[in-house]
C-alpha cells in the first residue's frame, strides 16, 4: 500500500460507493473500503468517523461554506429568498455533468438504506441551519431566515433529484431555479 497518494477522501468516497453498490451497505466494512482506496483502515478514520460519514461529511462542510459565502456576497438589497436563490445557484454550479452518474448511484444507495436516508435528512437540516445562520448575519429575523433557508434547500433537493436522473440532461442550476420558482408559487396559494 502506498504511504501517501493525493485525493484520499475522494478515493475513499468512490471506493465506498463502488463497494456499497456491489455488495450492499451492511455487508461492506471500513477495512474493505480502505483497501479498495489503497489506504489503511487508520487512514480511513483520519478522514471519516464511520462508513456512513464517508458519503456525507466532506460534502456537508463544503456545501455549508458555499451557501454561506454566496449569501454573504448577495447584494444588500436582496430579499431573503433572493439571497437563498443566489446561494443555491452557487452550490448548483459546483456539480458538473461528469458528476451526474456518480450522484445517481449515490441517490440510489441512500434511498435503499434507512441509516443513509436518516443521515441525508440530517445533512439537509445542517445545510438549512448554515443557510439560516448566514441570513441572520445579514439581519434577517430568525423565523424568516429559517423559512427562506428551508424553502431554498427543498428546492435544491428537488432539483438535484431531477438532475441525478439519468434521463435528464438539463443543468442543475436550471432545475434548482425552476424548483424554487415552483415553491414560491406554491407558497402563494397557502393563503
């Protein structure tokens, strides 16, 4: 086994997705993931606390930062949902078409496993919290910030699910923008 190779976390994620797809989530061990990635079990644990987190940990941190930075960069005149729209557009821009097939595989794994669905929901809540906190830093009241954040992340999740569908060929930013427009229209009907 090599002592050091670049992109260890990325290799671990890809190895985990491959193994989870081939033999199932429950049947796959951390040792197998590490071996497939060409590292030791100890190296795995330097990057991730457990096999579930290999699919979520790095992405949650990076995505939270992208959302918060985009909200901070939005014009002072931007309404909360406008700032959130800019944030989900910035996040969407990080998903290139070459990640679509991998994302589809990841979505299928998450859908098939209770533990992964639970962690995915937790990630969603973490991203909502990060987005809401960024809005609050702009002076948006807590309740409005939380609602705008939840609507924005719901739009992102909806657009992402459509984008990851192998039959889809539309850009993620277009799909998330459309989803946010649909959510805005739906909220207008609530009375």
